C-alpha cells in the first residue's frame, strides 16, 4: 500500500478510537514503525496528485472546521444533524506526518479485527468495460492498458482510474458510431475522457454507454444509469446529450451532475456552470436550467420540479465525500451501500423514515454507523460485508 495512504488509514483507526473514547496505545504505534520509507514519504509529498488531494482536504477542513467541533445533537423534530469530527482525523494525520519526519520511521496498519469490513473480491466488485462486439474486459483501478477495436486500432488508453479516448492511434474518421460501455461497482469511482475531451466522473454503482469516437454532423449522445458529473467540451455544432431513463439533458458545453439510479423515483440534474435543457424523450417539452438549479424529473409522471440548491452537496462525491441533506435514513443506507460496497439490512422500521443531515469525509463505514447510532440510539452488527441494524 502507498505510504501516504497507509498514514491516512492509520489516522482513520486512531480517529475512530478518539470518537469511541478509547485509549490509544502509543507504545504499540511505536512498535509498528520501521526505518526504511523516509525517501518514499518525501517523494509522495512532492507528487502532484497527492498535493492536489491534500489541498482539497485542507480547503474543506478550513471551510467546515467551526462546525466540526460541534458534538452530535438533534436538529428539529424528525430531523437530525451532526458533523463527524474530521478535524480529529486531520490532526492525527498531521501528527503522523510530523512523527515520520522527526523519527524517519513508518507504520504498519493496525486493524480492528472485530468490525473491519471484509474486502472479498467477486465479479461484482470489478470495473467492467464492454466493447462493441460484446467482449468484456476487467479494468483494475491501478492498471494501464490500451483499448483495441476489431480492426486492431488503439481507441483508448487506461492509466489508473482514467480511461482516455483522445489522441489515440486511430486516425481514420468514423463512419458509424461504435459504443463501449463502462460499469463501475459499489465502492469505486472512475473517470472517462471522451474523444471530444469531455470529462465524465462516474460514481459507484453506475454505468455509461458512449461512442468510442463522436461522428461529425451528429449529436454527442451518451447513456447513463447511476450518477455522473460531466465537464463538457463546448461545441455549438454538436450538442452533448445525456440520456437517463427516458430523459435527455442537452448542453453545448458546461458542468453538471446527473443522478439516475434504478431505485430512485426521479432523475435529478444539478447545474454547476453554463446552461442545460432537460426534457422527456417521449415529447417535446423542455426545461431550461441556470447555474445553481436542481431539476427533479419524475420518472412516472414525466413532470419537472426545479429548485435552487447548494451544488457542492451534489458534487461532493467526486472528492470522496458523502453528504446527506434532509434525507430519509432508508435512502442514506442505499448511498452507504454504494459508497462502501456493503449490504445493509435495516430491521428498525421507525428509523427508516427519520430525516438526517450529515457529511462524511475519510471515515470508514464503522465510524459512520457509530455516529448515527450515537445520534439516534440503535444497535448494529457487522458480519463480513453485511450490516444488520436493529
């Protein structure tokens, strides 16, 4: 495991002990440190990817630090609000880095054997790329590969969690649309750069069908199931269309989020920049959105409800955060299942309809459950990847 990720994981473990008010055994931490990774730490701290990640974390902590020290407390009737002490985790992380530089030592990870979620790999845990000919390939989030079409042309290149369809060796203009489909399992996120340089961030439990290359003279249309954030390259001659469950989101160039999971009664579109129109594939009605608008398209009735929202709530998942605002607990559980790749059975019917507002950052699922249970008293058990709430 990468050294910085190992420090973060250690920080999570210590932060969890802080929340549980358990004693932290410093002597055990000292035993877990070795002498060999100082150079690796220095290299990681100068790595651009990790610099960007740390800057986002610091920005988020500075924005929320005052609220983060507030203890768990009920909001209004039937509404509950709390902030997990992300600061505690951040302080521990800073401590970990300082400790490394002062002692030139590294840590192996302490694991809570009683509540740690099992990460057993199954076919459902894999990122799957389906080619036009029906062939399916497994994508590993830390791998690299070239995507080859039936004619032997390189149409895409994977590097880690990004699949890029621009600047490939295939120079011949496409005469017909050739589609690939990417499916993201629970517990993972991924990014695609389409042939027009449009960037698509895919949330867990989502799939997208898209052309390997867009054709001159045709709209740029992709098909989404689940949730994705789009940064669309502007092209006035070729509108970009996201088709989600008989609803189209049409844009020229903009940034927006679309969520259309099968179990949801609505398809919601949140506009961050630019302008989009949404409309049914079954009629000609269209609704224009402005930045800050959220449109809920009713799957059954086909009508649209537009509200002004804080867009950061709906795009926080891109940075690995999960945010719930006035959301029923039963819907929160579904989001937790996707985010952490677990199965949750709720046996508490009263709790299902309770409404919560909460935000989580680097917390493991054990810490999330502990926070909910402190705010609204219930018990739970964890058996490998299955969680039972009573």
